[in-house]
């Protein structure tokens, strides 16, 4: 008889500047290297770093550091783009990517064992906590919808 | 075929052609039908007293302004330009500077694309589509929103 599988959430830990973003792995379509040149998007929000081609689609690249009011350091060779599936309710092609400072790491978060010192976060963050010694941020999808698609949500 | 790809194919099937414009060193696309005139710089009357307008095109008793645009669609007047592209607007058409223009073949595949975040103009997003080549992306200018942006600059 096999032992029961541990319950929990398969998450991806996305390194940012001084913190990590914790998202369910099911939200992620792919992790890819940063292209040599991101296309600029003139007259756009400061947190929108640019656009790149992925699977024949234009995919916007978001700086979560900028969204949280921090500076975004230049991408390095170790940086990655984390391509997210469209947010709930959005069109099937509305992928977006988040710049990650390093290769994101998968992790199984078991119920009630990983998070401590939880608190509410800034706009766009549902919960701030610690994952080991690192500040961990859990995004607020409703708030992201409002930031990304303000005219659709209004 | 997904709904998006159907939209993209429909755009192509409608026979729309696109201009590739080099604006401040960055390439953008514009529906060719949106351009009502293209004039070489030599045919235009230079303007030196306006913050954003660099030339005028005389049309009968009217004149159409030409705005100098950089690759980020700002209006710093630093880079040499060769031609002005005019798009229709009310009460009169507006133009912007470009270094080079090329009419692209009809088989271009344009994907829907709207930048995330707040709209930069009351007329909506300045970009309404994109052409993807590998990792590179060329953005498609929305003529109505671009005209609204230029008119906003002209009123400054």
C-alpha cells in the first residue's frame, strides 16, 4: 500500500529584488530566458518593461518590483521571464510575463507549515509572509486585474 | 483555430496593407489606409516657434501640423527626419515625422495587442496590434489614438 501523497500547493518561487513572489505553478505557462532586446512600449506604465514574441504572440513583460514601488535592476544573464497564463476572465491570448531576477524554483507548500509572520501587503499583494528567511509575497489577482486592465474592470 | 487567430487572419484576409515606419530609430506599423498623405520634408514649411510642431503642410486655405516624434513617441527634436506622414483627424489632419517608410506585403500576420495598464489617451491605446517575428515585436499604431495624442500635444 502506497503512503498518502502530501497535501499542499505546487508553487513557483519567483525571485524579485529583496523578496520572492509565490504563485501556484498552475498559473505558469513557461519560464524562458530574457531576449537580448525587449521591444519598448511607448506611452505605457513604468512597470511595463516591454514586449517580446513568444509562441507567435506578443507578450507584455511586467516588473513586479516596479509595481510594488521599488526600482527594477537591469536584467542579467541569470534573469528569466516567467510567462503567466491569462488571468481569470481574460481572453485566451492574454498571456503576460514577469521578470525574475534568477531562475524560479518549484516548491511544494504543505498546508500550514510554510508560512509564518503573515501580514497584508502593499497594493497588488494579498499577503506578505516569510518563506524561511526570505520575504515572500502572494499576489492579489483582483488587484492585478485592476492594474493591468483598468478599463475592463471599471 | 483560436478566436484570436481568427481575428488575426480576418485582418489579413480583409486585404489591409501596412506601412512600416521608422520613427526615431524604432519601427512601427500603420494601416496604409490611415495615411492620407506622405510628404518629403523639403515640401513642407518649417516651424521654429512651437514646442512640438516642426513643420506645416499647406493645403488650400488650411495647414496641417507636423509633430516631431522620437522612438518612444516623445517629442524631443533631436533626430533628423525625412518625411511626414499625415493621418486624418478633426478639425484637420495631423502629421508626424519619420525617417523611412515602406509598404509591406499583404500577407502580414497581425496579432491583437493592447498594452497593459491605463490608457494614455482618451481615444484609447496608441497600439492595437503587433507583428511577431521570433522574439521581436513590431507594434501597430492605432491612427485614432495617435491623432488624439498629437492633438493633445498641439494644444500644449
